[in-house]
């Protein structure tokens, strides 16, 4: 997330179509994208650049096969902290951000404080991640883990709704 002040601007039908197409194929050429959304190349490129400037498009990335990179084991870990003080939350946040195996970490409401998503190679690596890393993060009281047995759906795509 960027620290820019977010401004809400209405996206028109063409902007939404551009976003849908770029989520399907981030490496699409401007010529092909323009054809798909009904524009000529230059106006299409200008719209994409504006959507990037306005932080609607925050970046582009490649989807990698975790099994090919010794990261086939997906785990979710609920983390509870000892205290709900701002300092504890800040210390935890700073520490978890630097962990390479942690793909996502969310402060949540409910019976625990954080939900961590991590990818590792195998169960032995999981024991190391949990015992030697996560449980030693600042303020951690306890954890509860979920090992993913089958991945049914994983996407970064956000549904782009039609305008109202």
C-alpha cells in the first residue's frame, strides 16, 4: 500500500475494461490492449499511465509456480499478542514485514490479532518458521496453524464492477 492520499474518482467503462484486461494479462501490448477496449493506442496508453499515476494500478508482477521454487507448502497462522498496546503492534509489524516466507500478514478482528500467510518447502521448514521465527516475534503469546492440503483458488484479481 502506498502512503498517497487516496482520491476517489469515478472510473468510466473504458477504464474498467482496461483494468479487467490488465488483470488477465499484465504484459499485454498497448496495441492489443487498445484493440480489446475499443481505443487507439495513444489514448489507451495515456489512460493506463493516468491509472498508474492515480494509484489505481499499483504495479505489475509475474505469477510464479511455488512448487518449482521449493515453496509448495502453504500455511496460515493465527497470531495472538500478549498486549493490545500500540508499541506491541508496531514492534510486531516492523518485525514481520522483513520475513521473506511471509507473503501476507493482516491485522484482524476476532479471537486473534494477526493472520499470516506463508509459503515454505516442507514440514521441517514449517517447524522452523513457527518455532524459530514467528513465535519469537515481538509480543507473540500464542499461535494456531492451518496447513493447506489442497489449493482450490488463489488470485490477486479484484472484481472490477460496472459503473452505476
